[in-house]
C-alpha cells in the first residue's frame, strides 16, 4: 500500500466526494463530472490521483469509462489504522 499516495488522495474534499459517489457501484466519468461544477479536465485529474493511489479502478465499456472503488485499499487503511487501537492507554 502506498500510504503517502493514499492520504494525499484522501486529503482533497472533491476526491472524497467522488469516493462517496462510487460507494454504491461503478459510475461513468461523465456522470461523475456532471455532479460537480468543475471542468471535465479537473475531474479527470482528480480521478487520475485516485487511480494512482489505487483507491479506484477504471474499465472502458464501449465509449465510456466507468470508475469503481477499490475496497482492498480501503480495507488495508482500516487495518493499518485499527492497529493503533489497544495501544498504551496510560495517558488517560
């Protein structure tokens, strides 16, 4: 897991909103772009960052590209973060 890339991708509100859109299944790039008041190029950049962090995958279907969550990376993040639970609680 490229944790730096993952957290960089998650640090942006627009990218987090895109992930929210994808939580129920694959969505076309055009439908994603239609949900934001930004240029298609800007949305394309956000999708590229998410893809580079392996948070999403893409698949071409005919003329359209569909994006989908990569839940394995999200599972890795959750496992990594929950490893900090149960640590030294003496500071309470």
